[in-house]
């Protein structure tokens, strides 16, 4: 019984969105489940997928929170 945990930042792909959409979550669950079926032959009905959305201030990369990192990266490109 595999359990897959997917962590994503709490933001959307469209301006003003602050979460992953239900359709995007559905696709993540289907994709992860199919991957385990294809690679490890794990049945879909025994594969559990958990999606955790994390506030961007609680996610860090490069020693900075995601918003800080993105501002820093954008400033370097300008």
C-alpha cells in the first residue's frame, strides 16, 4: 500500500489565485498513481496520494522564503 505525499506551494497558475485547483489536484493524483502502477505494478485502488499545500512564507530555497527568492532572482535578471 504505497503512500505518496506531494508538497506544493500554496499558489495558483493564474493571477490572484492562491491555491492549486481541484482539477490540478485531480491530475496530480492520477499521475502519481499511474506512475506507481507503471513502475512498481502497484494497484490504483491501494495507492494513496496526499497533497499538502504550503504557504510560500513557509517554503524556502537558497536560504530565503519563496517570495524573497523570486524577488532576488527577478532583480538579478533585470
